[in-house]
C-alpha cells in the first residue's frame, strides 16, 4: 500500500546516516536530492563584476529625474 504523504526532512550532516539506516530498516523507499543553488553561477559572476566596476568608478550616475525618464 502506498500513501500520498511526503516528508521533507532537514537533517544535520551527523543525522543523515542515522536517518538512512532507520528508513532502510523500515523498508521504506526513499530518495535523496541535493539542494540546488538558488542562482545561476554565470548570473552571480555578472553581478559581482558589476559591483566591482562600480567600486572602480565605472558606474553611471543619474538624477532621479533622468532615472524616471528611462521608463517613459
């Protein structure tokens, strides 16, 4: 008999092996997924490079009026 229950656990590294052993002992099918990184590494590099450019004075200064006119 299969249920539609899903359990999401957040074990510490020390708890992982104990949980695996417990689940196997109960003969429960399970799967382990790795947490994905929330951002594309290429995007992160682009943002970091832009921040570095701003620190080096390569940014663009706009008044609030000039900024507002960008959207009009």
